[in-house]
């Protein structure tokens, strides 16, 4: 959980930097996003294999961790790619993460956790940001970089809220059989 929170804060910081300094070259953006996605994927994999108390709350950590690492390595190997490639590269996992957190918000609602509404709203906003990055109707690279920064910051906040909500769910100590819980 600590690694998840740290990576969420790193995403927030990286998002703020991209928003405040949009003239950074596409090469550095590709490398930084690649490093960030690879590290976040590694944290997801570590979470999956560590079998922590919260493991049942994040059932997609294995698949999402591998996806993030592969996309991160692609971004590191091809940092000079077009901005549209970076937008799609970042938008797809952002959309997927928002959808996974939307499901988590539903689970939190079922368990009676009060923060499910905030988590759900942030998840919907993250999904919308992912879709916008995929279709990117903006022409200027500066605008795309700023949108990527806002999206990355929003995803970091979403992940932070999800990690803190998971802690509340675990503290509730409600026995739940995940196999039959829907």
C-alpha cells in the first residue's frame, strides 16, 4: 500500500510539472512517462505477488501491471514518437485504470464505505480524461502536454483516494467472500 501511495504522489508531481512546463520536448515527455508507467507497473506487480491484506481489493494488479510495464518500455524505446502516439499510449491505460476504479467504487458502495461517491466521481473524470487523450482533438502539442499533465495528476489523486479507501474497507473488517460478492 505504501508503494501505491508513493507512486500516486509521483504521478501527481509529474502531472503538475507537465502542466506547468508544457514546452518540454516530446522526447523527455516520452522518457518520463515511460519511466513512470514502468515503475507504476512494477508496483502493481509487487502488490499482486506480495499477497497483502488489500490484495483482494485490486484483482487486476497482475494484468494492469504488465500492461503498464510494456507500455512504459515502448515509450522509453521510442521517445521521439508523435504526440498522438503518446496520447494514445497514455490514454488507454488511464481509461482502463478509471474503469477499474469505477468498479472499486461500486464495491465500496456495496460495503457501505462513505467515500465511494468521491472515488466514483474521480473515476469518471479519469475515464473522460483518458478518452480525451485517445481522440485528442487539439492541434497544439502544448495543449496536449497540459492535458496529459492534468490527466496524470487526476489519475494520481484517484489512485491515492483508492488506496486510502481500501484501508477504510479493510479496517471495517467485514468478512466478504469475493467470489460470490457482486
